[in-house]
């Protein structure tokens, strides 16, 4: 069949139209293709322009970010926001903005809300970026989410950072983590950052490296790194604040610290929150070190609320200021908030105890902590010096000085150790300079006073009859008084002032109330260190204030750190109570006290043997006492105490001949200036034999010798004065007895018993008015003295005032209840009618 297209006639007009349509279609297609091509070119050009603009934004941001100041970072953030306005969905720009805001927050404490908003906006973007992910880690770090930050950081290191505005910044974040993480290794972080410095020109990395060095306890490279960073960025106010802070932490260049801090805080600069916190803290340190405690702590308080949790360096410095201010409550609160390692927290807890004066508890806690820690060495040394354990303190202080150099408290403590273990003159020069340069340095004035005392007595100890240097003693008193004025807890200064004042007691016994007041102030200034309470109690025992001394000694007996002198004094006072008629027999704890004195150490065996022998005499065991005493006398014929108690033992055995032989042998071998007590034993031997006149004369001669001796105790003065007056009155010699009555109140005018003795002697010479004045003085000195009220009652009877006498006898009977004196007072009271 033939093709119809071949057999039918052709439509030429239709062909022409078809050709024209085909040409038109080709032209349209060509135009469309050309348009599309032009459109794609335009789009490509726009994309390239956008990319160039975006890249320019990132390049400019990179440059600003590397400068590292808060002002530059704010400018970077502002420009990035403008760029994002033109490129709203660009992940790199959003990531860069988030990182910039996060840096402002993490390093400067600025833009908290903006930083969190910028990081939150990353969730809607097409893909994550290096900078965006790093910003999230930095927020976790600032929020204290260390686990999250620690987990995220390693993944970021594998991300592409070619478009980052802070390539290598994960190293900065890892360094911050090392500071914030209690378990991190600071030294590793320092090594890592140091290795990246040649390729990283940013200021923030250099600032961080300085901070890490300070956290590692290595201030020299820290300050060197700050100098380098400041040379690179002279307008970086944070670096100036850091330098002030670090010098304040080292307690050096404090005048310069104050000047820099005042400039930063003066209002002439726009300073970021955390830099302001550092400046406030540094200025607060200077004020505290200058003695302006209240003003300084106000600044430290302001700084504390601005400090982030990871800034352990600043927080620990604030803690130290709280402790130097003696504010244990504030320090404990801040320890809880500081987020320290467990061991660090325990160290600061021990430090709080130390500054509160609880030295023994502090030492106990420190013994359980890592002994290699620098601050453990520091605190051990300072605590041992507070306890006057200077030899033990020395190695700890030397170690602390090496590990934490430049601390003025260590310099002072080492100089105080030198006073007691080395060259006091060299120590005095050192402390003189320190007290002039750092007048509020802890214990500087106390140490200077101690050095002057040591120098004053140094030569007198080696020269017969040598006297201490009066000028040095005067300088010592001046230093101790200055310490009392400015030290927060001047117990040691009060103690030294008490001892210096008491040294003049023999010349002026009326100084005793002043001494007692100074001892009481030493105890009140630091009631937690028993050494001061012990010293006060021992002084009361020395003055023969038996009841007060026993109460205070028993109160400190079982406190940590008390010496063997406490149980020893209790044992001695128990024997004194029998001698003064306060009790009939020794207390049940006597043997326990004697054993404690032995086990605590430091008491010579002779002293213990002598006390044991005296106890045997008190228990009517003279033979056993002789067995204890005779070896002592055989070892040293000049042992006066042993000889006297041997005489007592023979008298208890009614062997007057042997007793008299022991006395006469002593008079032959002992120097004349110490024979006073032996004369009293001679007098008593004579009295037992009924020889009143020789007994009275020997007693009178014994008193004259005794009154000239410088080493006679208050108790011995009182006992022998009363003994002499009794023997003189028995021999009808009231006038010499009255003379002794006056002399005993001149020797111990502070003691109620002395005035009782005088009043009794005055009544026997019919000097009623004088006796009344003396009896009233006895009551005024000690209203709890039964003997004082009893003698006053006798005076009232002498004047015929029976009602007053009855009142005084009733008061005496109340006070004497349970004592040997009770029976006699009852009898006297009954006689009043």
C-alpha cells in the first residue's frame, strides 16, 4: 500500500508555518536557556559575594577575637550579629557568635543571657560547627557541668576548624577545664598550652597560661607570661587586674597593687565583671594587710559574688582574707561554696581552726592530710610556732618558704624560730625591718618583742649577777604593746607583758593584780589554746591562790597540749592544802596526778621523788618517806628540800636528836643565804623540846634570812611568817611578831592570808584599829577566804560588836564547811551566844 504522504499533494503554506514555529521554538528555548544561564551566573555571583562577605566577617571576627579584650569581643559580637542579619542561616556565623558570647561569659563574666541565647539558636541550623560546639562546652564549663564539658570536648578536636574564628581554642577550653576540674592535672595543661603558643597569637591563651602557672604554685613564669601578654595588648584591662591580683596573692608590691586596683575601679575604665572582681579582691587584700580589716573585707565580699566557681585561685585568696580577718564563720561558708578538692577543703578547714586559735585541733587535722602539700607545710609550721615548738616548726617553715615563696607570715615565723634556736640579734634586725615594712604582718610585733627579750637576757645569763639590758626590755614592752593594739588575737603579747611585769614583782609586789589582768587577757584573747590558760593557772598556783589555781588547773588538765606542769602543780597544791589547813588528807586523785606528771615527761625524777616522799609524810608514813629522801640527800648534800623533809620525817618518828643532827649538818654545808628555812626546822625541834626562847629566836633569825632571799615562794613566806609569829607569841614577844606581820604584807600584799597573819599579830599587841583595817583588807582581797572572815569576827568581838562578829563567824563557817577549820569556827560561833 502506498504512503499517503507521498501520493497526496504537499501543503506548502503549512510547511512554511511549521518551519516558522520550529524556528520560534528554537529562539524561545535559546532565550530561556540564556536566561537560565544568566540567572545561574547571577546566583553564583551572589553566592560568591555572600561567601566573600561572610568570610570577611569571619576574618574580622578572628582578628578581634585574638586581641582578647572584653571590649574587642563585644565589637566582634556586634558585627557578627550584623553579618547574621544578612546571612541569617549561616552556621559558621552563628557558631562564631556563640563562641564570642561564650568567651565573654567564660572569661569576663559578661553576656550571660546573650551567650545562652546564641548557643540555643544553633539547634535550628543546617549542620554543627567547630565554634558552635565549642561554645556549648564553654557554657557547660561556666555552669559547672564539668562532666558534660569533659565528654563533649574530645569530639570537637576532630571537627573541621578551618573556618573557625578561634582555631586551637579547644586548648584554651581544656586549660579552663583543668582549672575547674578538681581531679585534672595542671602540669599537663601547662605543657599542652605552651606547645601551642608559637601557632596561637591570641591573648586569651597567654592569659590562661599565666593563670595555670599560678594555680600550679609557680608565680615567676605566671608573672613573666603576664608581662609578655601586656606587651602584646597594652589596653587589656583584665591583664592589669590579673597582675594586681597575683601580686596581692603573693603579698608583694602592695603599694603598686593598690595603685593599679584604684585606677581600674576609679570609674575611668569600662571594666568587665570578673576583672572588676579581681581588682576588688586585690584592693581588699591590701586593706586587710594594712590593718583596715572591715573596709578590706567589704571589698572581698563584693568580689566573692562575682567570682565564678572555677576561679579557685581568687576564691582561695578570699578565703585567706576571711581567715586573716579572723572571721571563721565567713570562711566556713566560703569553703562550702568554693568547690575545692576534698583535700584542699580539709586544709582550709584546718586553717580556719588555726586562725580561730584552736591550734591543737588544727595540728591534729593537718597530721591526717597529704604532708607533701605546700599549704600543709605552711600551716604545720605556723601552728607549731603558735605552740612555741620552735625546733619542730623550723623544717616545716623552710619547706613552706621554698614551695610558697614570699609569704610574710612565713618570714615572721622563721625569724621567731631564729630568736629561740639561733641568733636573737640577727632575728631582731630581721623583725625590726619586717615590722617597719609590714606593720600588720601576723605576729611581727610579737616576734620583735620576743627578740628584744632574748637579746636583753642573753648576756645576763652568762655573767654572775648580770642584769638584763634595760633598753632591750623597754623596746620589748613597746613592741608587745604595739602587738596588743593591732593583732587580732594578741594572746602571746599579753603573756609576754605579764611575764615582763611579773619580773619586777620582788621590787614591787603591788604589780601582781596587773599581772593577773594581763594573764586573764591572754586567755580571753585565745581561749582555745590551753597554753595560756595553763600559764594563768600555774601563776595562780605560784601565788598560792590555792582554790582558784586548782579550779583552773583541773579545767585544763585533760586538754590537748597541756604540759606535765599541770598535774605536777595539782599534786603540789594538794600538799599545800594540808599545810595551810584546807584539808586533812590528800585527794583521791593525787597519785593519778603524780603519774600523769611522770608520763607526760619533762619533770626531773628528783622532783617526782620529793613529791612522793611528801605524800608519804602526809599519809603518816615517815619511814617510807625516809627511804625515798635519803638517797636524794646522799646524792647531793646541798639538796635543801630533801634535807628539810628528812627533818620532818624524823620529827614524825619522834627522833629529835637525829632531826637536830640533820639540821646542824645542813647549817654546816649550805651557803648562808639559803639557811632561812633550816632555822625554822631548828626552831621547831627546839619547840618540841619545850625550849620556847631558842625556838622563838631561831624562828625570828630564820625569818630575817628568808625575807632577804629572792627565790622564796609565796607559800613559804606565808607558812614561815605564821610559824615565826606563833613561836614569838608563845615566848611572849608580840612586838617582833607584829614586825613580821607588817613585813609579810609588804612581801605579799596581794594575798589575803598575809593580811590575816598581820591582823592576828596586831590584835596580840592590842592594836585593834590596825587589826580591823588588816582584817577588812583580807576580806576585800578574797571574800571566799574563811580565815579572813574568822579574823574579822575576832576583831569585832574585840570591839564588842557581837552581831557583826556573829555575821562574820557564820560566813567563815559557811566557807570552811568540810575543812579542818570548821570545828574551831563552830566553837567560836557558839561562844558569841
